[in-house]
């Protein structure tokens, strides 16, 4: 009888311990989900912005770049000086606004993200119809940039980092060998053609892979981020830089009012 009592007591103790363990585990999961939920609440505009709830478990910073001023009308580029370039009429792509959002804005994380090794695939900057294409693109420090001339006329590729010339080389026509350049530091590389002054292009170089360029809809998306706090920067060739702090995942709203930097 005594053995049965001891055995029953032992069984009850084991069941109690197991139930306690499962309860603590469930509470831990709930605490983790709550923390993730708190981390997922961050929507900001350029001045701080409003905060709303986002889906738990995502690791994306996405958003839009709004243009709050009067949207300018893209003017005609005057390319009559070169008969080849004059064949096609082009408008100025410096400020492109659609549905109140701004295109060609380089968005990147400048604090909180680890550096990345450069991809083996080069970034390409083409000269097509007397324009640089794409207008704005991105690279990682150490990544190669390849410049090509797709036109049957002379272009002179002149690139700058700040006020310093990186390289200045002529490309006589579409048969010219590509120009290759390996990026060495973060920043915006400005591309211009000394023969055709309206030609401009930009490569945003970052030390990490978390960057994007807004499309024609003014939207961007930076994926594969761990939950955490980050400093995000937006850059536009005419309107300059804006920064804000966010907690990933987040939907971010940058806002430009048309004031030049």
C-alpha cells in the first residue's frame, strides 16, 4: 500500500513538472511574439511620422517617397547640337513625379546593417540614344562597374565622387571597348558626358547590400533584414538627403517638398 502511494505521488510530481515546463514555454513564445509585434510597429515620414501596426515576422523595410510640392512638368531636352541625338525627342528625367511620388531616389541603410562582400556580377551603365541608362542604380563597395557605348557617336565618360574625378575617358562609338571601374568607397558616383551636357547618371555605392532605387511609382523595398533598429537614408540628385530611424519591419514614408539642396 505504501509503495502504491509513493508511486502515485511520483507520477503526480512528474505530471506537475511537465505541465509547468509547457506553461513556461508557452509564456516564452507569447513574450517573443509580443516583442516582435512591438518591433513591427514603425511607419515614419521625414519628420517622424505616424506609427501603425505591421505584420509580425516580416523583415522588410519598404515604403514610398512622396513629393508634396507642385509636381513639375518635365521639360524638353535640347539636343539639336548633335544630329544623331536630335533624332529622338527626350524630356528631362531629373524630377519624375507620378501620383504624388518621386522616382529615382536612392534609399539605403546607413547604420545598423553589416557590410557585404561585393557581388561578382558587375553593374552596367549604358549610353543609349545619348542618355545614360539607368538614370540611377546601385553598387556595393568593391563591385565592378562596366560602362558601354551603344551609340554610333562619340561620348566622353567623366565620373566624379564629390568634386574629385574618378576617370575621364572617351568612347568613340559602339565599337569602343567597355570601360571598367571598381568602386572603392561609399558615396554617389556622378556620370556625365563632356560632349553632350544633358547626359547624367548616378551610381549609389554602399558598404552593405540593403539598398534600393524608387521606381516610376515612387516605391521601394529592402528585403532580408533581421528585426532591429536602422538608420535609413534617401538621396535624390536635385533634392538631396533625408534620414530617419526605423525598426524593421517597417513601412517608411519619405517626403520631399521640392526644395533644392
